């Protein structure tokens, strides 16, 4: 109704329909159970357990490790080779031929890469496109990789972590390398008597978590190498680990106790999530958009403006898109540009700039949709 000060109009109506749940997504826990030859999932509180693949799901042939591509709604698993399928169980396909060993996998969806390790001597760490093409063997030297197991990725610093033996079998260690396989270095040592198993990286909290099947403990350490600590003791036979930094929880499989458990990130508040399973081994968390839910636009954050004093003719400047986000939890790619020309990619690249004022745009993409640009001004 409008009024001119003397007389009111007749009413006119607008109808606004808000569809409840139209932009919802659900957080799921996925795990392999080699004992029952299943891949299952449930909500994070352990409810709504669903069999995704069973021994009757031809050509499914059991699974050891797994990884989730939530963006493309695919699930990957290893059983001597790597296979994938749609999350509804359809479209099972081989990504690699039979590799003749145990295989562990991690995905860098934003950069279209699957990484895997082969538990042989000497071991192998390889990567390929998500569809299995363009295979590259990244690490093959026995001094760098022997009987590798679980692997985990840090997409902030572009590092891959993997569990391996030393060449003379005197220690179990976690090694770190760049995404291209260069820069191999020991990261966590002294784990031989602990029986180091599952590895998970908390990219937000900048921590790495792992378990010891012999020590029956859950450990964590800062990604800068400091602050190693035991956060849970008295487990039965722990294996795979997954971190939920948003919910503030760490999850692990314990086939000896036939359960999946979780705790707060500091190890307090231990609780059973799934019980009565046969032998849960590997575990992953993923946010899956509910059917019919539209994709949400990601949000770019190019970081605060920078002022740099220097007498040099050029200077290296670190850019930061760390606080960019996606409402659906999809992985992001990062494109930095100046004057319409791309100058860098990745979440935290380094660029070389000359004295002056530089306006740099950041656009992030969730694989479906690009963000609006966000700008950072660098004054040198």
C-alpha cells in the first residue's frame, strides 16, 4: 500500500516462496570395510548407515582405501587397482590397471589430480588426472619410498605426506614432498615401535594427525614440525584417520574394536560413532549437496593490502587467498591477475613486483562457477 498524504492506494501483493532445503548439503562419513567387502556411509553422528557398494555390486571387488570427489560426485577406492563410480553406485569404472600391490589414494580435485602410493619395495608415488590419464611416477627411489601406505595432501602449501619404511626397515616415518614429487624430506620419524598407520591433514588448523596400531594411540603435530603430542591412548587397533576442522572433530577406524570413533581435535570427548562393523579400515569425510540443490557461488578473498618498504629494484611478494571459501565446501582453484593478465595460480603464490602500486585480482572457481574478483593493493 502506498499513500500520497491524502489517500491510500488499494493493496497490491507480491508472493515470495522460500523452498526449505533448496540450498542444503549434508556432511557424510565414508569408510571401507574389507572384512564385509563393503563401502558404507553415514551422517557424522552415525545415523542413516547406507551400503554404497557390496560384494554383490559387480564389478566391485572389495576396497582398502577410498577418496571422495564431492565436486563431481564421484567415489574412488583401491583394491589392487583404482576404481571409481558415481555416489549412487552407478558407473563403476577402472582408473588404473591392476597395480599388483596394496594401493592408497588421495585427491586434489581442484587441480584435477589423483595421487596414489603402491606398497612395494621400492615403493612408488604416482599421480594422474582424475580420469586416470596422464600418469606420472613422482617418487620411485628406494631411499625415498619403501612400502608406502596412507597418504594425505596439504593443498595450502602444495605438499603430499606419505607413510614409508626406511630402506633398512629400522623406522616407520612420514615423509613430505612437493606435489610434483620434488623436495622429499623426513617429516615425522621415530614411529617404528608405534606402527604408524592412517594420516590426515587439517588444512585449516595446520595440523597433521596419525595413529599407531602398535602403540594404540592417536597423535598430532603442527605442520611447521612443532608440538608433537599424544591426544588419545588406549585404542585397540587404530587404522584410518579423518579430520573435520569445521565440526572440530577427528575420526578414526578401529577394526580391533569393530567401531569408528571420534573425539574433539585435542583428543577430549571420545565417543563411538559407528559400532558393530567388521573391520573398518579407511575413512573420509565429504560434504554432498542434496539432490536438486543448486551450486553456490564461491567467495574470493585476496587478503589485506600490503605496504612494503625496499631499496631493491624488485621484491618477492607473497599473496594469500587462504580465507577464500565455498558455501558448499567444494575445493577451489585460484587465479591471480594484474591488468587482465594472469600472473599466478594457487592459494598462496609468490610473485615478483617492482616499486609502484599494483592492483591484483583474485578469482576462485569451485569447478562449476567462478567468484567475483576480490582485489589486493600492493604498494612498494
